[in-house]
């Protein structure tokens, strides 16, 4: 691959700088001359969309922190102060709260893209693992951010989720007390969650740098799953990928703007507009939508420790995917069986999400158990077995030939 | 007679110094880490609020009074004779977390049950006089407790916690 920079310092200053810190060359080779497979579809723009969301969340978050008060007596009122008094405070808060949802929509598309096209397979395992670490950090950040408005759902969500650690034998209760800084969720908890909620996005940014670095070492996967073999198969990152990414990000932000300006509370819970009350539990505690599939798994197990193990196990499955999938063929386009199981997994994940929002009664519990069992069977049984029994379709010799076969055109002379 | 040449023939002396230096470094890092970790534990002001005194004389039979202790609700339940008979009649073998009712109350005050009002599943507050045994019912994930605060059904693993308490007089209970 033509990974190395074609950059030559032009001016005397660039030559001077290049000998001391070759940063212009680094940017040039990473974001200008970097070869991208020419058959990438729009699912490959979600990396750029996610980067834009991270920048947006950090910017709006820093501005919100200028007006927010992390104290149990003042937090709820300070959020209302942001909404009513602060100039454009409503835009910052709605933008930040809905931004978290958009961030998760984009990350789930990005992850399912990786699962469909086998982007986690050799040599991209480390790239995938770094992505999973980002996902974990995002979940921690999202959870702690949701506690800050100090509404009923903030308080009781924090209580339920921190209590999960109480399931750990022997030391569980000490860990929970340590996390709370008291004998229940309270002011110390809110204060430390604010501190960590501010810290974690910068840790995410750090791991994103590693993620992009790993990506640029192994190169991008593509819809055929066949590695680029010649310069015929790739186009330079700039202008091709750059402009496509900017276009896709713009479209995504139109979708995002629809939420901010027309349905800003659609994804939120009305109970969170009631201030936290430690003596009254809301009738129905639900986490934010992006945690619902994992919450459904937690609730479907009729044992406290078992439920917690399964919930974290669901995420461990994703970490282990590169080693659970035994097929050498990356793209599901050439895997007639896996393709079906992929879509079943998508439906199961959405189904678990829906069940996570329902009250745990009657047949809901039974269906939750069924889907939970299937989720684990997909990763632990189906994925390893498919690679052994499936006959993949013949792979195209190269990306170029796949593209030409699809469009039915002859290579230009 | 000192020489600046390292004593290559006898590496054990130098190895000892490396290991000893490393060990001191590890102990030092650990000693410094502890304050950084412990600062998150409950502080002196949280610990100072660790006991309350409650006047129980006005609690009628069948009534549950909720008081706040360490930021958590505590249920004080003046149980009726029927409730006490019911919970005493339950064989210990039927219980998920076997404990006799007598072990959950103070002698001479068997009618008075004092428990922390936090579900042992994931920390919600159970509702009194509800559920199959008319003890408590947790609306979050459906745990059912009897009038002794013992877990009977649902995902919670343990009985409602009995806090440390003592009778200062016939009328006043000190919790904590």
C-alpha cells in the first residue's frame, strides 16, 4: 500500500519545521494522501461522524460546566437556570443531551458495520479492541452525565447501576460505599460523577487517537473485505473521503438538529424533570435508551450476581468477536449464512432494547430470557460454527474488479 | 582500595540493590495511592450523621413509619398480632435467606420491626403492606418481602437489613 507520505516540504519554513517536528508530513500522510479503498459506502462515514460528535459533546459540555453546579441542593435548579436564564442555555443543554443519543446511534451503526463487514478480523483485532474500549468509556460517560441533572431518574438510575457492584461477593458492599462516598447516593456521588464526566471524554479522545493510528497502520476494510492490491483499488483520502465525510456528517447533523429543535425531550424521561427524592422510587426505573438491551439482559436473569455477570458478559462477547469468528472471509456479502444470522442479531438487539423499556412482568420476562439466550448463542455457538460449515461465495480478485463487475463498465483505456 | 569497576563476578550484590530499590518504590507508590483511593470513602461529616433517635410511642399497630438514616429510609413497623403469628409460622426451609423472625427483633419488643428500607436487589424502596405476604413489594424488579422483611420471592438475594439499634427508653429508639 502507498501508505507513506508523498509530502515534500515546499517553503523554507516547512523544511525547517520538518527536520525538527515532521507534523505536517504526518497530517499529510494520514489525511491527505492516505489511500482509501475506492468502493467504501456511506457506512464508512460514521467514523468521521463520531469524531464530529465527540468534538460537539466536549464543546457543549465545557460550556455547560460554566453554568452548572454539582451540588445535590443546587444541581437541579442550576439545570433549570441553564434552560431559562443562560443565553442559548437551552441550545447547549438540548444539544448536549440529544448529542449523547446521536453519539450512541452513530456508534451502534459503526459497530454493526464492523460486524457485518468483518472489520474486526486479522489484522484489525487491536483496532477493534480499541474501539470497544472507547465504547466502554462512552457508556461510563453517558451514565454519569445522566446523573448530573439530579432528577428522579438520575438519582434512581445511579442507585440501581452503582448497586450492581454490590453483587460482587465479600467486597461488594464496601465498593458500593466507596463509589457513593456515603451510605447512599448523595452529594459526594454527584460531585465525583461531575469530575469524572469531565475527565472521561478526554480519555476517549486519547483512545480515539490510538484507534485512528491503528486504522492507519492496517488500512481500512471495505465492502468486499478484500485488501487493496494496487493503486487501482484506492483513491487518496483528500478530496474523496474528506468531502464524502463532510457531506455525511452534514446530513447526520440535519437529523440531529431535528431532535434539538423539534423533539428535544423525545428521548428523555419525564420523571427526570422531578427533582431527586431519596425517599420515593419512581414506579418504573428505566435507563437511557442506549443501555436498554443490556438492562434487559440484566433483568432477565432471576439472580443478582448472575444478572450482573450476564450484562457485563454481553459486552465481553463483543470484545472476543475477533477470536470467536472462525471464518476467514470478512464481508458478509460473501457469507450467505452469516448474513442471515447478522440480521437476526440486529433484530434480537433491537428486541432486547424494546423489552428493556417494558415492565418486567408476564411474558415480557420469558421473551427477554429467550432473546438473552439467543444473544449468547450467537456469539458462543453460531459464530464459531459458521466458519466451519459455511461455504462462502467466491471473492472478487480485487476491489477494482468487484467495482467494475457491479457497474458493468470496462476499465478505461 | 575502592574501585569504580562494577563487580561483574558477583552480580548478586547489585541484584539485591535493584530489587531492594524497586521494592521501596512499590511500597512508596502503594502508600501514596491509598490516600488517593480512600478520599472517596465516606467523610467525617457523613460518618457524624450515623445515628438518629426516634420517638416510637405514636406508632399504631399495623402502621409503618419511615425515617431517614444515613440518607436511606428506615421502616419502623408496629406489627399486628396476626402478622407476627404469620411470620413465626413460616418454616425456615421455605426461606431464601433463612432467618427466624425472633432474630430480627429485640426481645420484649417483638411487635416492632426496624429494617432499612432499601431493596437488597438494586436499591429501590419497597412499598409497605403490598405483595403476596402484605409485607413489602419492590416495584422495580418485583421482589416480595414478608412482614418480617424477609425475602420471599423475586430477584433480591437477602432479607431487608436490620440496622443496629437499641431502646433508650420504652418510647425512644436509637438507630445506628
